[in-house]
């Protein structure tokens, strides 16, 4: 399990995104992922632009982290779930902070950095 907070393009945790400590997972979030992107919503997208112009929140950020895990597994099929998690956490962009913090976890997930650790 990886808990994910949402950050905007300025690399700031969004106020409505979860933060630690949590009831079930004391050290949440583990990391952060970007949100506020044109996925389902936006110009020419199925969700249109009438309700909101972009996908947002942890509901949009968590799939970004899951997608990176899937990409790593695709490139390195021998990886265990524990290895994927440790690589994703070790490769997160630390946001100029050492270690983990209760707002953004170990930092923002980075597909390129995770891949480079494994190659």
C-alpha cells in the first residue's frame, strides 16, 4: 500500500488533500503526485469543461502513482511489490526537504528517477 497526497504544478500540497498522521497508516502520505491535469476533463475530453476544467484531487493523483508502478513492472517484470514501493519512495523528488514530512510524504513521485534507479 502507498498513500498519496495531491500537489499542484507549483509543487504545493493541495489543502483538501490528505495528510498525516492517519488512523490506519500513521506515516501517511507516503508520497505525492501531481493533480490538476487534463485527463477526463478539459478541452476535447469526454468530461468536457462545463463542470470543471481539469481532473483534480487525490482521486486524480493516486492513479499517477499507480501508473508509474505499472510502468516499472512493465519494464522490470521480476520486481516484487515491496521492491516497486521502495524504488518509488527512494526516487521521489524530495522538494528540498530531507526525509519524510506529513504533507507530501517522501516527495513527488518521479517515473524517470525510479526507472533510472532500476536500470
